[in-house]
C-alpha cells in the first residue's frame, strides 16, 4: 500500500489518541490538551482560508518558542500552505529579503519582534499582518486571538495534498551571503520525524522543553515528532538557564535540545548557583548538534548535572538529523569520549566522506574529506536557486547533498567533523582544524568562549588566531593561553596570537559567525585565504 506521507499525520494522531493529554504548555503556563490544541489549529486554518490563503501559498511567522508557533505550523500545513518560520534575531532588511524571496501572503508576528516587520511592511507584497498581543505592537495589525476567536473550531475541508508538496521553507543561518530558502516537502518532514523518533528515543510520556529555537529546521523536527508521539511541549520563549531549570523542575522535563553554547551557559549557571540546581524526578537527556561540545562540557553536564548528552549532526538542508552518536553499544565499548564525534549515519540514510574526486576516503578516522549524504530527509531544493541546488547535489558525487563540512570516518562508520570547508586553516601547508584547537581552549579553566580563525601571515600564509572570552573575574593573559594550548597541541596548531574580546557574534542557533571575525583581519587583502 502506498499512502502519502503528510505532516498533518502527526497532528491527527495526537488528537485521535491523546485528546485528553496535555499536549502544549505555553510560556505563561497555560495548558492545552491535544483536543484543545487541535481546535486552535483549526481556527488558524479557517482564519487563513478567510484571507484567501490556500494550497501553495506561503505563511510566514516571526515568533520565539510559543504555543502559537506550533498552531500556525499545523494550521498552514493542513490547508496545503507552506510554512515559513523567520529567525527573530534578524534585522528588518533581512525580513524584507526573505519575505520577498518566498513571496509570503500572510505574516504573523510576536509583539516583541513585530517592529522589525513593521519597518519594512510597505516594501513587501504581503497584505495580511497578524500580531500576537497587538496592544504592544505599533501599526495596524490584526490581533491573533481575536482573529482566531471569530473562527469555527471545526476542521476545515482539506485539499488534496501530495507528499511532494511544499510543507515549509526554512532559511539558512546566513553565515555567508544572503540566506537561502530550503524547501522541505511533506514527505521529507514526515520521514525525518520518524528517524528522529528512532534516534532520540521519543516516547508518549516525554515532556520536551523548548530551549532550541523553533524556527531552526522547524525545531529540528520536534514540532512533528513530539506531537505525533503524544509527548508534551513545554514552551520557553527564549533560552535562559534559570528559566529552563525552573521548568525542568516544575514540569518534570525529560528531554530538550540545544547548541553547545546552551550547554556552556547551563554549566556556568550551575557552577555559579550550586545550591539552586535541582531537576525533576525523571532522567533528563539533552541533544546537541553540529560542532561537538568540549569534552570538559560533556563531563560536567553528565557527571555533575546528571543529564545525558546525545550528539547529533545535520544541517538545515537535511532536516537536520543525518548522524548520531547515541549508540549504547558503542558507548559501552569505546567510552564517553565517543560523544565528541558526530556519530554514524541515521536510519535509512547514506552518509559518506569523499575526496575532491568524489571517491570515498579511507575509513581510518584520520583522512579528511567532505561529508555528503543521501536520504529521504534531505531537502527538495533551494527556493528559486536552480544553479545552487544543482551544485549542492552534484559538486563531487552526483545524487548526494554536499554539506560543505570536512570530516573523517572510521571503520565503524563514525563521522567526526574537522571543520567547515571555508574554516579550515592552512598554515605553512599544514591543515589545522579550528574545532580541535577550540576544544583544547575550552578545557582552560578561565575560558568562557573561544573561536579560532585564520589570519594573514607573510611567513605561513595563514596563522592560527584565537579570540577568547574570559570567564568573569579571570586573571589570564595571552601567553598563558598559548602555553596551555602548546602542552596539548602540535606546535603548528598552536595559536600564534590570542586576543581577548567581550563576546563572539553568534546566530540564533548558537553558531559562531566566523566570517564576521575573519573579515576584520582580511580587509584589504587581495584574497580571503592565505598563500604561503
């Protein structure tokens, strides 16, 4: 039997099987059963239909982690519209670009961030602007709750939706150039949620705390997976350690996600407030993604806070999950240090590491190549960018998505990222992984944050430079940092210079924007890479 795979399947199952269970807890503590949540989703759908929105149209949402983010996602999808979540930390010019690029017909915005849209609303084609708590928004906005209150709770008549129809358009972080619209279909979202369920071990008694931005890859797919499995969503508008720990205790949270910077902030808070750090009655697991958290961070989170870390890897284009180190068998054999690796390929996913000719590198855990992937969770295309789409799927190995990440693979298929292709440092002809250097710096007791970048060098072509945010009250100097690194790294990998900064520029998902840091040092150079 061939049944279309739709994102609405997850909402339907939650309403059918868990109608009286608490499905969503809003930031202010308001609780909605899945039956009540389903009715609010229906109101959103009916309101959109009244605005003339239907299959193929785009509905943009600018919101932190809220109950109405989840409502809007499902409300758009069940009438065949594509959902476009916006990064709430962007500037008005970015909103203008994205709303124009996706040609959104409706924009829904949170009171705290609506000003960024208000500033450019005359320059975009959208005609309907809906605001949450409009009494706190300047401009002419339709009030969200009034908008819903005028509608029926009855389910709308759904159009015929094919699994290859657009379900969402997620924009890349924009770490280089304009963000690209990653088009994801109902099938890719559906498939990814099933894979996520498998590798995160999601259950119907899970209570999931939203510390990860919902807009990022649709919350790494947990908007679907938690709902369809019957778990409970606990919304926290934006992450702060005290608020997160309070919710963990109050709602007995069992699961959350966060970038390594989230882990670092939790560790720092717990170190500064040791008497206030308690959790609920149940075990807690926290998934982190991308660059591996420092070994010292993993050790502190698991040994002192007593939470289990799951390390996964992926990109906006891949939903994101394509690998995971969540392997009890291998952890028992190889120890916890395995968690600094991104892990082996996810279920029904083909991950390879290839050289410049598209050939597999030796599985020795040492030879570096580009990570490429093929799987049902990989994006359909970049919106309106056929050439970029073609390049992404055919640069070295046709039929595989090229991640742009450099890594190694060992005999057991365990992938370890070494660097972004654009971030690798080539000093005197030797490749230096900035991540490996950063991992050492994070072991220094006085380092709060660190970013390692290449800087121009007449002698070496590129010199390794470390930008360090010291911990509050720390008494440390650059030479001390270099000596610390020199005891743990090969000489050519040691930072040639160490500079102290107040903070590092980051995207909302916790990625350090190294291109911003590099620009300051390469200004005036003929190229942005060194030549020794």
